[in-house]
C-alpha cells in the first residue's frame, strides 16, 4: 500500500504545527508573566519597608497563591462590596487587594508584612505590576 502526500494531508500537518507553535507561545508568555510578577514581588519586598519576601522561589509560589486567593475569595469579596465600589469609584478594590495581600502573608512562610500601610502600598504596586505583565501578554499575543 502506497501513501501519497496530497494537499489535504499537508494542510492538516501544517495546521497541527501552527497550533503547536501557538500553544508553545502561549505557554512561554504565561511563564514570562509569572516570572515578571515574581520579580515584581521581590522588588516590592526590597524597596518597601515592612514587606519581606524570602527569595525568588517564595516569590514564584506567592504569585500562584495570590492569584488563587484573588480569584476565589477575592472575587466573592468584590461582588459583595460592589455597591460600595460604585460609591467609592473603585477605591474599595484597593482595600480588598491589601486584605488579600495581608491574608496570604499570614500563612505563607517567606512572606511577611509587618505594617498595614506597607501591605496596602505593596498591593497597589503589585496590581500595577500584574497589569503591566497582562498588558505585555495581550500586546504580544495580538501581533
């Protein structure tokens, strides 16, 4: 039995390679975003007195834990405080992000917040860092 490469087989194979390379690009940008957020956490721990981040390993774990806590309980808190959020023009989200930051610091070893205002400022800067990394991801994915 002879197998001939016709145009449909070539199209399917090339489509599979394009999907594979697109998935690889998505994974690479996700890893890059994870590392940018971890380095941002290290910088926050270095520059803001009252916040201590152990090392890059702890920062990478923190990115995952903060993301999970922001996603599940943080989203519930943001839904509950939605009317207050409208009145304060979104400033209550900063307090919720600071509470999430403080909560994660209370049970993750290698991440300490000693002063509440430091946690509040760290949450604001971390929000800026994650927004920047998400913007990089969208810009690179669109082109």
